[in-house]
C-alpha cells in the first residue's frame, strides 16, 4: 500500500521540510506496515504535486524509484519547491510514496499522484492509499479504459474525472465510489481539482471496508489531520507516529493532531490565493 500527506493553506517552510524528512523515514521502514503485515517499506515509486496559488507556480514530478534511493531528484525537486515558496504563500502540496499491490504495474507512470485533464480546462490530481475494484470501475465507464495497463488507483482517478466532466460535483463523484461498492480495502485519498483560474477544490477521504477494520490494520490505514490557524495537513498514520522520534521544528510540534473517522469521511474545501 502507500503513505501520503496533503498540505494546504499558508506555506510554512519549516513544516514542509519536516514533512519531507518524516516521509523519507517512513518510506525506509514503516512501523505500522510491519505490525499489520502489509508493507515493511515503500519502494515502488514516489510523486509530488505542488501548486503555489499566490505565484501561479506548478510542479509535478514522479519517479519509479524508492524516494529514499532517489536523492538527486528528491533534492532537486524540493529545492525547487522551497525556492519558489515564501512563508504565507497559499499552496497545495501532495506527496505520495508507493508500495505496489501484487500484480500491479510498476514504473514512474504508475507512481502517484495521477493527473487527469478535463475538457473544461480543469484537472484532477489524485493520490490513494488502499485498493479499489478495477473491473467494477471499468464496467461503470463502459470499458472505455484499459485496466490491464493501469493501476486500480489510476482507474479511480479516471472515474472521478469522467464524472466531474459529466457535470457531477467533485464531492458527489467521490461519494459515488463508496456508494457503488468500488472500494476493496480502503479509500484514503488526497484529491485536488485545479481550475483554469488557479483556484482549487480539495477533497480528503478516509474510508475502510470491513475487511480492513482489524485493530492492526486500523493503525496502518488511519488518517490524521494536523492543523493550526492557517495550515491543514492530512497525513498517513505512520508519519504521525514518527513525529515522536524525529527532531522537528517548533511550528510542526505545535500543530494540533486529530485522528479522522474511518468510515465515509469526506473533507471538502475550496482554496484561492
């Protein structure tokens, strides 16, 4: 499976640096992944989507390598992000590391996040932790996607983008995924719809199916919300756990950490510069 965080709101460079350090540690060794028997680490690629709404700057990078073995690209990417970020800029930052499910394709094109363009000029960016039924999604889309050449999460991104292009609201499109029983294990997602005027809709979902509700799996799959007056960060459980063992900035230490419900939780907001 995977780990991710979605940062939205007022930029704080110290918090961003801390989140990257936490992700590097979690990717190498995932304590909750080991406990649950799901994943020891996350070696199957990484990706980042960054949008600075204050400056109109967008960065989208993906790699098929483990983030902890891809130091040159990681350093170059985050040096660029930080050099273009001033404290208090309004930003979106979505970082995902992947542990591929058995039988799923590998390579940089299969790393998250996925970006799907829509006819109205907007785009949907999606990162996912969990598994969904590709066959059910393909049937819902009248087999207009080739699921043999994509991950289940990319099929999910196509479904949401298709429904949005048909006039369904982003939140409603995501709710359909749960209602139509597309979720196999978990629907933990960070989703950004970017409009041509550089405004954003933000969705975060936390949803587990019964097969994933055992205590050790709950520890692994649970998402958390870390917040201050101007910052919202949604992050995977192991990142929160590792906050106890990594030297963090004062601003990160003072974030309020809140566990999210694990059933049909959908957070929705709009973001403008």
